[in-house]
C-alpha cells in the first residue's frame, strides 16, 4: 500500500475480553482513504463498524486490545504518545456520533461547547471564537445562530442537535471526519438533509469522510468507495458504481435485497436475511456468512475465503463462489 | 419537513432561557426565614441584645418582658440573645461541615467514577470503612483527645459526610462517563482534566448540590444532637442543641426553654429542604431532555 493515502489501516484487529471469552470485534481489516474522498462502511449491527471507527480514533474501551497499524498522515496512531494524539484529535480527526441526544453535554449551552472547542484547538480569543461559532452554526443550516448559542441541547430538535454536533466536529477543519451512523437516530426526512449537509461541507473543506451506516441506500449516492463488513471483516470493497453494478459477495446482495424499494407492490414480503450473525466469541471455521448464505457449498463451511482482487484491483471480495461469475455452481 | 423544523426553531428563538414559573408562597416564606436567621446570626454583635453569657441569678426563668423579649433561661441569661448567638454556631457548623464533605467526597467520587480500576476500589473500600465506623464513637474520641471546639466539631461532621457525597458523585459519574458526549469530548482531543472539570463536573454538580442542601439540614440536626449529648461546642457558648439540652432540666417549669430552640431548628431545617427542592427543580436544564 502506498503511504500517500490520508488514512491507511493495515491488519487492524480489535479483541475484547468478555466473560464468555475473547471476542474479535474487528478482524484484520485493511483500509485506505485519500484526502477529500468518502468511504462508506456498511454492515448490520454488531459487525464491528463502530469498533473499527473507535480503533481509528484510538477511543477503544479500556479492555480492548488493538493490533495492526493505523497510519494517519504518515503517523502511526496506535503508537502515538497521548499528547500528540490529543492534538491530532479534533484538529485533524473528528467524529459525529449516532445519537445527537447523548453526544452533546446536556448541562452546557451550545455556545459554551462550541466556543471552548475553538479556543482549545485554534487558540482564538473569546470574541473571535464566538464569531466563528455563529458562522459554523449558520454553515450547518441552523436559523438564528446567535440565539442558539445561549440554548441548551434539550431545547433543540433531534435534527438541530445533529447539526450542532456536526458543527462541533467541523469546528477545527478536520482532515478526516468519521460519521458513525449519523442519521440512524433521525427522522427519515431529516436524514437526507443531514447527509446532504455532510456532503456539502466535505466538498467545501476538501476533507475525507468515513460514512458508517447499516443502510446501503445511504452510501449509494454519497460514497466514492464502499466497504461491506460482516462479522468483523471486510467482505467486499469496490468503488460505489462498480459495487452496485455487479456485486460479487452474496452478503452484499442480501443487504441490498433487504432494502425496501419504492416500486415493489404493496404487501410484498421483504427478503430479510435469515438467521443472525455468528457469535463472535466462537469463530467459525469457514466463511462467517456461510450459515446464512443461499449459495454456500461445502468448501464455504470448511475454509475461510480471503479478500482478493480477482477481477480488477479496485474490486475486492472474499467469496469462493461470487455471484454472476459462478452463479449456480455453489447453489 | 424542513419548513416545519424552521418553524419550531423560530418559536424557540423567541423565548430563550427558562419559562418563568411560580415559586409559591411556601418557597418565599422559607427564603424569608433563612434570610432572617442568617441576618440575625451575622449581625448579632450589632443588635441591641444583652450578652448571651451574662448570668442573672435573681432573674432565672423570667417570663417574657420588655427587657428580655423571650425571657431568661435556667441561669438568668437572655433567651433571645442565646438563640441568635446559637444560630451562629448551628449555621456555621451546618454549612461548613457539608462543604468539607462536598469538596472531598465529590472530588473522590468523580475521580473514582472516571478513573475506575484500583483507585476506585481503594476509595470505595476506605469509604466503606468510614461508614462502618460508629459516628458517635468517633465524635467522642476526637473530642476527648483534641478537646471540644467549633473547629473540631465541624471537622468531625464534615469527615462523616464524605462517604455519602462520594457515593452520590460516583454514582452519577458512572452513568455519565459512558455517555457519548464524554467520548465526543475525547474525540475532540480533550484532556482528562478538561473532561473531569468541564464535561463531568457540571453534570455531577446538580445532584451533588441538591444533596448538599439536604446535608446542611441533616448536619444542623446532628450538631443539635451532639450538643444535646454535651459533645458539641463547650459551654457557655450556646448552640440550639445545647439549649434544648439545658432546657430539658426545667421542662415542667419552663417548657419554652427547650421548645424555642427546637422550633428555630425545625423551621431552619424545613426551609433548607424546601429551598433545596425548589432550586433543584428550577435549575436542572436536563428536565424534559431525553
């Protein structure tokens, strides 16, 4: 892998010690993202998306063990001393969380939260920080930004709060923004607004973004590249158009099929993926998707397929019997 | 939907801050009594009062008169003067002792809840030891070795309050430290000190302050009980508790000697509880949130 990428993760694995044994939340994930690009990470709940983002931010729970390298701007985050890591966070790395109800401090006003972040990182004086806070709130589409500064988070609606959270994250012009399911807790109509806002600010600031979601529809129009995660591993990775044109991994196909479509007849049953993700404390011998895969063959239960770029260097997938190429063979 | 959201936003923008709320006559009566007691205690030296320690053996247990507004006690000392000077002691101990508990207990609790690990085990363990130690024995031991004084009394009551404050602070920190805004602060590059002081402390302070006002009320009562037992401030200084204790001797002849300080204590404690409850409900910006 080249080191010119903004973020380059190699062999990242996160192990959590649980009472039921070792839990491998993230399993040898390789990632690369260039400046100004968007990477979508898609997968169902519990597949390690959030743990991966926490690993990048070095905000893993204390019991978690991280291995592998995470190079950001040429520095290995995992071995960075706490002081330099603190400087990097906020300044270069920022995050927007899923639930805007809990990601803002309930007893501090919005102004306090924004202004203090600005003063801390950009060493602005009070008046300049306040001016910049108003600009930021206006930029994320909040009406009457000056009055908002004196309000508490509970006085705003969910969508407004998420906008404030985005303003806080953007406050120090980060190079990489990690949006961890930024729209999951929001109303569907607000979702599109927030995603558009993120895309607009990203273009304007030329920052890279990792968009984590369980909804393929969210990444479809907004990510340059999509990585599909399952049971802690990346099982398919491709540029977005290529992925939607010809997906290879049966899991990606199942995820897409499970999306409700506007043109299907009413009362059509939704083809949900049957079963549940495997217990991460008891890793399977074969492909982790094999128990739920409709194409699974003997080999899938015995061996673990590796992420390969069989067709083109851009399109990688981890499957012995990718769709279309060997359609029908594994079934 | 966008227009609807803007509509709500404008409405909120028109009335920023809290909606004014009726506080009720009871609240203002409680505040009035507190101001009265505080002012009387603070300006006791300036008031045209007879000395609280001057005895008049010929005028013992005198009834209410122009000279002695509330009469005199068993030793002919002015009852009103003793009540007011007693308020000084009761309020000093009642406020200072919980402050000791609030600062030390609060700091230990927040640190224990945030740092976890061995430090937390150590703090919780030592607080359990302190809780298990009989408080009266501690008070007896300290007064026996270090003597009876206002400072010793305040320190004893303050130290005894630390475990309760520590538990309140730790309990709220434990729930808060898992919340996303703490992780968000870390993700923004906040130092541990910053997270403790700016993110956690303002959140923990509200329940702690409510507990503090309760602590003031409890401490005034406990100080009274200790003084009643003769473990409080040494005579001839008066405190409400010691006045009740002295009044006990003449309960049949002059019940007002025990009754008056008891009423003063009752009203003060009740005022603290009422004001504490109302203030907490008023200043909690989290109400309605979540």
